[in-house]
C-alpha cells in the first residue's frame, strides 16, 4: 500500500531519529514532533508522491519535510492547523525536488486502491465488484491524464481529503481558483468517462 514506508512503527522510529537531531530538544518538543509524524506521515508521503510520482523520492521528501519541522520547532506552538501546515511543507519540498528532474512520463499515478471511490461513479452497480475495479482503474488513468493545474487540486481534495481552504493555502492560490479548478476537473472527468463508455458501447 502506498505510504507504508512512512506509517506505523516506521513513522515512530523516524520521528525519534528526526527529533534527536534537534538542538537541545525539550521532552515536549520531541513528543510533539513524534505525534506529528505518527498522525500525518501518510499525508506527507502522499502529497509528495502526487508531485514526484516515485516512491523512493517521495520517502526522501517526507524525511526532508519532517527535518524542516525540526528546524522550525520554535514555531510549533504557533501552528494553528498542523495538517495544512505539514501538507504545505511537503508540497513545496516535493516541488523543489522535482525542479531539477525530468518531467514525469505518466507511467505511475498517486492514487491508491479505493482512493477514487468518492468520485462520481453512476455507471457501476454496487454488487459488481469486478466492474467497479475496472472502472476505478479507468478513473485513475483519466485523472492522471488531466492537465496538471486541474489534477493537483483534485488529488488533494479526493485522495488527501483536504477542503478548498486547505488546498488554497497549500497551493498558494485563491480559494475561488481552487473551487473553479475542482469544478472544471470533475466536469472534464465526467465528459471523458461518458465518451469512453460511449465508445465501449458502440465500439
């Protein structure tokens, strides 16, 4: 499963190792950082993966993200929304790492099993498991094929379950732009899916 490398026991070990690097950390600081890693490691990994599209690179980005948290330990008490704050750090860290790398070829996608179950899926009967899985794979490919400016907010909304305010903060764009992009992305998905089903029906 995507993100296992930074979840559970591994995440806690990572938290202790990262916290240990802090200059003269207090017990409270160490516990706070351990809690952040334990609760949000999967989110950080998936946000990084949605940009980098590579497991190893995303793990490195997640590690770097939490190292940045250690360096910012004096500001931890001022953080109002840890989830959004960490997602923003993961987002910018992944973008920085990708800057010097070749453009993604499209072979991988960041969507794990069941991640798109919340997207409109009217063509599938609930009891048709095989048909549902096939449709899910189709949706994943369609999402991967969306323009980047539409795909990213849709992934943050659908996969990472972030709201428009959080997405706007992470992407550093107005909330209205987020809502517009989400509407466009969902409309484009419905159109592509309808066209695909039409081709399958008469093809």
